[in-house]
């Protein structure tokens, strides 16, 4: 089995690099714009940064670019856990009628010895990292604009990346496969893991299009997330975006 945790860290962290090469001031308008941003980045940087270019293709949204700066430092896996933990803290405080907890805008990781501790991830770190990667790629396809021609361009860049054959096969298979919520939901083992899966999916897209928002709405329903918790996850992502 390939190192999914490392791939997730690179995949998320690469979003920041993609923004540097492709013009971080431009607002994305969907997958076609994301693909153009990623191709610009690859043209300027060369094939040696193909994995970072892939992140630019898939996660080139405004949110993805800014989150990527933190993921480079802390690792994507830890960042997803930290965002979900922050959201849960706010959610629980609201449920109890308590003041919102005072904490740093984006925890660098879930606290130790809790369900958000990366070392205690359901099924093991690597298996859950695979689940989060799947969730992010599925979300990035939500607007339906990654057609066969665009897939071919991405596949060519995956093939150039310094990844083992299993990791390349995983990425290609996920990009080629039709949108599948069942596959994403199958990775849930606890309420906390459901929150992390939703947080990772939200990181992959900027839901300013109907198809993307509809996908997130369906995902939240399938994950059995309380709308109040979904709102807290959205707040956590927005705070991270502006940090």
C-alpha cells in the first residue's frame, strides 16, 4: 500500500505552490478555471513539480490556495483534523449554550488522545488519509467539468510525478471514476470522522456554484451531520482561509 498520508500532505500543500505560478489574484470560476491555473503553473515550473501542479488543478480555489500555505507547514492530514476539531468545539459550545471557546484560528492538529488525534485515526492513519483523498477528489469533480480531454492532461502530469505505481494508479482511478457519494460515506467510522471527511471535501472546492453547493448538501445529509455542525465547519474553513 502506498503512503496515502504523505500523498495527502503533498496534495494539499501543493495548492499553495500552484497559486504562486498561476496568479493567486485570479478568482476561480469552476473546474475549467482550475485546470487552466494548473496548466499555467506546470508550464512555468516544468514537469518536476507535477504533483504540486495536480493540486493546483484540483484544489486551485481561493480557499485551497490559502489553506495550502498552512498545509505545507503542518501537513494536510493534521490540518483537516484541526479544522474538524475546531468546528466540533464551537458546535458543542453552542449546543450547551456556552460562549464560543477561545482558541487559535486554525489548530495545527487535533489534540492528542482524542478522536481527532491523527495517530488514532479510524482504521489507522494511512487508511483514513486514503478516505480523505478520495473525498477531496470526489468533491473536486462535483461540477462535472473534468471531461475526458481534461482527464488526459491530468493523467499525463500524474505520470510525470515522482510517485510509486500504486499512488499513480489510485489517483488515475479516482479521477476516472464517476462521482460516487457511497464511496466517500463508506469511510465513516465515527461522528468525528464524518466531520473530517466533510471538512476535507469543503477544502477541495469553493462552493460558489450550484453544483458544488448541492454536492456538499448531499454529502452532509449522507454523513448525518447536524446543520449546526456543518455551519461550524464552514466557519472554521473561512477563518483558516483568512488567517
